[in-house]
C-alpha cells in the first residue's frame, strides 16, 4: 500500500515542482523597485499590471491608485475610439478608405470632403491644429455637442496640408470619426461605445460621459482593471474571453503604419520618435517595419502597451499633470526589464 502511495505522490510532486518552476520563471521585483524609485516623478500613485497567456503575471499598487479607481485617461481614449470605429468596419458600414464627405456633407461644401477615415484615425487630415496643451484641451468644452464642434472644423478651420501627407497630433480627426459614427447609426458616441466596446469587454467603469459633447480623443475615464480588458482584446487579435469583439483583420489594420517620421510635423514630447498607426503609436517595429509594440499614452501619464512579439500587455496607470521626456524614458527602461524576463526560455 505504501509503495502505491509513494508511486502516486512522486509524479504529483514532480508535476507540482514543474508548475512552480514554470510560474516562477518571471521575476518582476526590479519593476517594482524602478516604480518605487521614480514614484515622485510618476505622481506618487501608480497601478502597474502585466498580462500574458490568459493571466495576470504582475500587479502592483503604489500609493492610492487602486486597480478599480476611476480616473481620466486623456489620450489613452484614442485607442478605444479607434477600436469603436473598426466595429463599423467589421459590420461593413464603413471603410478606412471612405471619405468623410460621404457621411458629413458639410465637409464637402467647405472643400474638405476628400479626407479619409484613416486620415482621421492617424492625425493626417491636413486640417490646421494647435499643439496640444491644457488650454487647447479646455477649448474643446466650448461646444454644445460633438456635432457642433465637428461642423465648426468644417466651416472655420483651414487646410494646412493635403490629407495623408502631414501628421499633426490633435483631437480633430478622432472627433470627426466619432461624429461619422453618430451620423451612420443615429446614436450618440457614448451609447455606441457602451454597446460595442465597454459592455462586451466588461469595462463597466469606463465611459466618455453622458452629455452631447464628448471627446473621442481624450475624454474617457477608466480604471486599470477595465483598460487591461481592452489590452487583452487587442493582444488577442480582437478576441476577449472567447468572444470576438473585433476581427483579426481590423486589429491588424489598426496597427498598420500610417506615417513616416518625415511626415510628423507635431507630436507631443512623450511620443517623440514614434510613428503612428490608427489611434495608437508604434513604439517598436520589426526589421521589416511591421508594428510589434503599440501604445497610446495619455496626457496625465498613463501608459498602456501591447507587445505582439513577446505576446504580453502592460499598463502603468497614473494621474499626473502631463507626460514629459523623463516619464517616457522611465517607462521605456521598465519595458526593457520586463522584456528581459519575457525572453527567458
């Protein structure tokens, strides 16, 4: 009897040892140390997460930034809005090659109808814009609705370049794309976001607000938990918890480079040196120029990214006044630490 028990226990012990070794192959204590060392520069309150192979490998809370705390995420919103646009592409109601004049005739009347949806998602509309700062962000609140704001773009903003030829980071393109969705569906942007992105991804604490005026470029509020659900979907080529939220083709289209560095006339300091896709920056590429690491950092310091090459997603959720070059370098250095662990075989 004892021999039988030993015969059973030994394989179990071996299996448990193997599993333990598998789960302990990642060591992220250095990530925590870096976050602690740079805590003041990162605003003092941080929630960091790393997701891979269907599970959370790392989660750290510093200060009072809990994983379920709702905060404004600024330009991290752009990734969400671009994904919403792609749900209409999947439905066959829209194409990235469609011109906005097809849906918003006011742009045709003012000579801007040839701007394409992909130009709107990649900040290459050619419409004049000012560099983003707190004051330009506040100016967006001077409209009663998204429709009124976008109509003002059509009537009163000049073209500074031909569509698709120059990149200027702004809120203009995503607002136009958001209004196109409203015109197609006869629903508000927020209603569409809840129906097509937030609810399917169980992002129950994420929204763009309830008023008629929303900012698809920077108006969302979310939590670290919620935003990681979105990253899981992007990393999963559109799939989340066994359900296809976006098609694989749409995720790939979102990640296709839309700019060259020579096209970039204005970019925020925190993303200097990156090219742009649709609603997301291209943080890294492979030797063939294909996007491998995508990100959408926000003005208040939150930095999400997916690494398609190493098959993981990471998120640093903070609320600071703005991203500067120092914060960018902190995040990029932490990524190198994470990558070194992911590269261990």
